[in-house]
């Protein structure tokens, strides 16, 4: 069986990630290198509408490093996908030019809908597929959160403009956040979920699958991991109560207290409270929607296979 060696790059609001892998003709993905850096590309975008010069510099430096890795490993196809922060920025042409110079390909500034489809493909190619559909795949990023429902293919999807970086900058400015700040942030998420539920039938969910750094960090906290271990987090099944308890605890901690947790990435400590708040709101809303249809949602699946895996698989199409 033949395979294609690909390099997938996912550039979000908070982090930039690389996956170099061999994708076989049957869709099997064999990982060679996977890495992540917190670059905070979306720093201030919600307020200014532009990518900050220092954020651009950090992101392009990481892109040059990733180009070197992909070249050394012999990747023959490369795809660079940029999401929420870049969609919202007036000066994204500067970003496009820098990525092209570093990598030799143009970044694709994808729509929220395309982001959701790639996330669904990645998630359902991994451990989530061991559970029954329909799946509601939730990709909780720094600038946006994607919801996509489907079993073998996506049937309904939406991108909400709520994420860990966006909500932190907009509302959660105190350390720890005040009750008023939390109330304002929750109101934003509630309004976004009200609109989303008109597009995506949340009550049809059989398996709720959470992706990306906020969700995996909440999961590591619920598991009590002394250090982050991808293999321990991937495929974890938690009760709804365990998820909500972990979210509430991270939200009320100070940045210093979060940094003391062995699994916490230093670049995520200041925004994980907002990420946990969004994840708790989503889990509660889906649980209640399923209950309203006569069903019951008792558990949540965490997947380390996400949009990055979806991008890699798309390169072999």
C-alpha cells in the first residue's frame, strides 16, 4: 500500500501546530512529528482588528522552524490553515506574505464552516469513532468555537465567535476573575449557543467530543495528571459532573495557581479560565438539549485527533 508524506499546519488564535505524517491510501495516518508552540497570534485582534507586530513575528518565526522540520522529513505536500484570528484581521495580507516566504505555500484563511468540517474529520478518524454517533464535535479554540454534528459526514455546523483568548481579553481581566466578569463572559457564551442551537440540533447528540487545548487541559485536570501526557488524555471518557467540576476549579484559580499545575502549558495559564467557562457552558447546554428530547448525556469524550489530523488527511485526498 502506498502513502503520501504530508505536513499539516494549524495556526489558531493562541497556538500554531505542526503534524508531519504518512497518510496511506486507506486513510491510515502514521505520525512522524507533532509539535505545538503558543504564539498568541490573536493578541488584541478582538479590540484592534489587526494582528500585532510582535504576534506576527512570533508566528512567522515558528513557521520558519516548521518549514525546516517538514523539509528535513521529506514532506511532499504542505497545507497551512489559519483560523479565527486571521479571519478577523485587517492586515492579514502581511501575514500571508510572511507565511509564503517562510513555507513556500500560501496560508489558507478558512471559513468557520471549513474549520468545523476539518475538525470533524480529524476527530472521527481517531478514538471518538469507538463511540456511537451522531457525534457533536466541539473544537474550542482561542478565538472561536466550532460545533459540528454528524455520524459519517457532517450534517450541521456552525462557528461561534467565543474562545479562550477572545473572552479573556473581553471580560476576564482580573486575577482571579470577578463574579461580574464571569457573569458577562457567560452571557456572551449563552447568546452564542442560543444562535448555534438554531442551526445545529444539539439534542440529537449521542457522543459529545471535545477537541483542542482548553478541552485537553480541563481533561488533564480532571484526571489529576502530574504532567501532561497526550496518550493519557486522548480518548478519555469523563462524566459530565467530572468535566464541570474541573472547569469550575480552573476558572476560580489565579494564574499563579494554574501555573503550579504540572500539566499546564505556561502560555495557556492566563486563558484557561475562559476556555473552561466555554467548555462548561457547552457541556451543560448539550446535556439539557439531549434531556429535552427524552435522552440522556452522561459522559464526554476528549480527542487529541482534531483539525490538525483533518488537515493532514485532506492533503492525501
